[in-house]
């Protein structure tokens, strides 16, 4: 059942992306972001457990709380993915997403991605959650 839902969402996204540029920018992008957002929400706990096991296996485990949240990216186009955040339990519980801000430094010599844990999934109305860090970035294959 899970595979059918994921395949259906991805098929819809691919069809809408192949539409003319004006339509792909609107509805297609919204559906892609929404579909990936649903995947991140659905698989957050198993992804979090996998990352914790992977890090422990390589001697990099943590005693802090961890959680997988969506990444909302701005800079050269809006994107979405996922990240694992880590920190004290009460601060991790406050974290709803990670915002990624991209920019170029020294011309195009360096590309910078700032990852900021925030207390909202709304990238226009949020506060930074101080004391929480990003311990992993998860790419979603589409």
C-alpha cells in the first residue's frame, strides 16, 4: 500500500512537471513539495531510528534527543527535504522544521548553505530554536 501511494504521488508530480512552465511553477511545485512533505512526515520516526543506529555503529551516537523534520530551502529556487535535529528534549520538541538559506561567498568561489532549526513549518513566520543543531541531512529521491 505504501509503495502504491508513493508511486502515485511521484507519478502525479512527474506529469505536472512535464507540463508547460507556467503550470509546473504553480500546481506542480505545490504537489511536489506537498508529496515530499507527506513522505517526510510518514517516515520521520523510521528515518530518525536509522540515522541514530547508523551513527552509533560508527561511534558517533548522541545522548541528546533527536527528531527528523522537513527542510525548507530558499536561494536558487525553493526545495524541500529532511534533516535530523539534535539537542535537549524540550528544544527538539519545539523544532518543527529546518530552514536552509543559500548564498554565494566571494563571487561564486564558495556556495554556502545555512541550516537553521525553527519552531514552525511556515518559513515566513518563525523563530530560531537556539540550542538545537542539525546532525544529518536526508535527500529524497524523486
